[in-house]
C-alpha cells in the first residue's frame, strides 16, 4: 500500500514487488487506497500536500514537528484515520491479503474491518530517515527500518511484541551496485530537483557552483518541470563554458548519481537512499521543513553530507566538497548504504510470515 505524494512511495512499491514476485513467487498487488477508491479525496490530499510544501512550507514543517513525538495512541491519529479508513478497508477486504506492507504513515489499520476473514501480517516500511510517531500503531507486526541508529529511537513508539528488521529503504534495481571507489573528486556535480522539479534559488546555486568548481561539469536533473529546464538552458547559454547541462525527466537517474562527485539533493528518503547506495556525498540546500529537514539532519550526523540553510551558508559549506573531506563523506555513505534493501526487506517479510504460520493464528484486534 502506497500513497501518490511524489514518486518515491511508488518506486519503493515496485522495488519490493519485483523481489517478492521473482524470488518468492508471491502474488503481489500494488494499491494506492486513496486513488483507487476515492479519487476526489486523493486529489484533495495531494493538492494540500503540494500547496503546503510549495507555498507554506513553514506551516507544513510546524505541523510535522508538533506531531512527531505524539503517542501512537493520540486522538489526532484516530481522527485522521477516519478519512483514510474507508478507502483502506475497502481494498483490504477486496484482496483479503496474507500480508499488508504499508509504505506511508497512517492508522487506518489500527482497527480491522469487521468483514475481514483473517488477520493479515502487517508490515510498515519507513521510507524516511526521520522518525515520526504516525508510522507506529498497535497492529503492526514488523517494522522495516532504514538504519541501525533509528531502532533505539523507535522503541518508545513500538507496541509490545512488534519486531524490527534493519533493511534500508528499498530502491530501484539500477542502484543495486554500490560504488567501491571513493575517489569522487573528478566527477560532475549533479543537482537533483526530484520528480516535480522544485529547487530554491536555482540561479544563485548554479552561479556559485560554476565559480567554485571551474574544472567540473554541472548536471541539473529538472524532473517534469519544463520551466526549470528552460531556465537552466538559458543560464548555460549565458555562461558559455559548456559545463552546464539541463536534463529533463529521466528514469535513468543512477547513471548520473553514480558518476557524480556530489549531489545537491532533495532530502527525500528515496533520493537519499539512492545517493547512499551510489556512495555519493550530498549537499542539502534549504531542505523543506518537516521530514526532509530531519532526513538531512540524520545524514549530516552520519557523515555522508552537509546542510546549507541559506546563501551565505551554502558558499561556506562548499569547501567541504573537495579533497579528503569529500572522500570521507563518500566512505560514510557506503558504510550506511543498503543497495540490496529490497532483497533484505523481502526476506524479512517472508521470514516474519513464516514465523506467523508456525504459531497459532492470533485473534483479530479491533
């Protein structure tokens, strides 16, 4: 079960589906419960998310920070589940699954529909490096965590009896091979704007990079934003050095990220996982308030990137992206990467199901 807020959840769903089908011959259905049962509600939810993150990120960040430490039993999660429960229950009852893997935080399955014939194994795969209480509810049997350090932090939210596996965040197969050479100094610099192609102060960032790194090419992945593509092409024409390249939406992100000396990256969980698996250091410029800011802080603490909160800070931080400091960040990225996350996650899911089958079927909690 995934949600259509950006491309990330869908990519994780496909990565898991491929392994479960081909390695374990599982019958896998990919379900967006909102879009497939209530398109109007889905469109409204996605519009709210897109609008807040684009025009009122401070408001989105405030709500995220205010709720991130709430108890999983808090009434707010029960109220919000009212809006998602009908869509989720409808799909669960239609499929009657043995296993449900949830890729976004929601409490719809903290209660089970009365027409459910048997209690499925509930798996929640965290798709962020930041911890938020909404990921957790009493009916989750298995949590798939992105890194070891987040496990202890999650203990306060987990229900008794739930299990944990550190799998990493499942990513596309093109990123399954981790870079072994940590000499990244000669590669191009990549700016990744995500699928939506949103990036702050783009002209300033490009001008600063062109001046600071006169010997390197700069590649801008513009996603589906045609206006951004045109703007980068205009800047490239004005610059005239031939070192600036604009790339429209592409599925072949790995060929750019794996060759990069570093990526000026969006701090989404999937984008970060792809950079880690490529062994590519990250520079986060003005990360979105909310989970992206906390994702960036987590990666900075782990030594695989740096955060720049404004223009002056950006210029100061650039000195870390040369020489030994750049090589050290690449080594840190490789050390915490899980290029085989989809395989590890699928194995943990199947093992948890095997353990369930070896026990007496538990009663449905509702």
